């Protein structure tokens, strides 16, 4: 904490906003774009849903889906429904699942990415730019402000919003049983989480965006980009939320900024 009680953070950027009235409650580097890693998948989900997916359709995992992907338990030639792949992409940030969804959605990858950027522009996402749909590229960037808006848009989709709130999910492919555990650790905390997404690549550090219901029934959105560790990403999110709930500012006060 700083001398005036405002949280001091290791994350490179942070933002807390009242999702009900867009009142900014905290900000650190709010207008500087940073790599966002798998927070990218929030935009991927928005574009994917515009392709009118058939959730019971079975997709065969291709070798190209697995190539140059980070850790995943999904293997080539597994047959998995679109519904289960979407759970894996949203809950576990699974890049194999994300690649398979994009590959088989009926839209060429280049066009899919173009639509991601068109969505970012139409939504007014400052500093947002995408070069691929998984978040593995450090060239996928956005500001914390943009990430807050993006999370709210994704969580407003009832299917994606419900997936974000699940702690675990189990499904069976043609080869094996898969058990997913949501990477959002705040789901297993005192907070009433209504949405969230994690992300990590070396160039981005540990990223996190979450929607949390306040004791009065409104919602706040908290985003952290570039935290130095998985532990600190969640510890600093908790600290920000605790501070927000204790010292929420009057409507007309300026939002505090970390010194």
C-alpha cells in the first residue's frame, strides 16, 4: 500500500471500473497497450459466435492445431464437440481447442483475425490489435481499459458467461476423459465472480480480467496486465478488490492512480 492506502502493484497496468456506471475506481497505465496473452480469447469468442456455431458438431483435432501450442491435454485425432472445445478455450485457455474452433468455423483464419480487429475498432477498444486468435503472439495488445470493455462484452454472452463461472467441467472425446479446472482462482475465493479470463506468455507476464459482484449487487471489472507471477496476479487482484469494496470513491472524485 502507498501512504494514502492506495494499493501498490507489481503488475505493469491495472484498472478497476464500476461496470454499472463506468466510474473508474483505480488505474495504473490505463492508456498504454501491453501484450494481453490469452485475454485475446475473449475477442475470439465474440467473433466465433457470429459464425453461428453448431455446439453438438464434432471436430477432429488436426496436427496443425497442436503444433506450436502451449501445454494442452488434447491430442491429434481426438474427436471433440464444439461445446467442449469452447469450454476448454474459455475455462482452461487451451490453445489447441481455440485453433480447432477457428480452423473449422467456416471463416478463413486471416478473415477471422480481420474481424477481430474490426470488432475492436467498432467497440472503441483503444490500443487493441490482434494478429492471431489464441494470444500466443506478443503482438496481440490492448490497454487495460480495452480489456475491461472486452470482458464485459464476452460475459454478456449467456453461454460464455456461464462457462466463465464454472469451476470445473468434464467431457469425453473418442479417446479419453478430460477434466477442466478454471484458471480463474478467484472462483474459489470469497468474491462473487461473474466472469473472468486469465492469460500468460513470457512477453506478456501474467494477465487477468475479472467481473465481481459487489455487496450492493452492482459489478466491478478489474484488469491486471504484466504481473510477474501467477501468485501475484491473483494476490494483487484480491488486494484491489478488497480496497475497492472498502474505499469506493464518491461519484465525482477523480480515480486514484498508483504513485
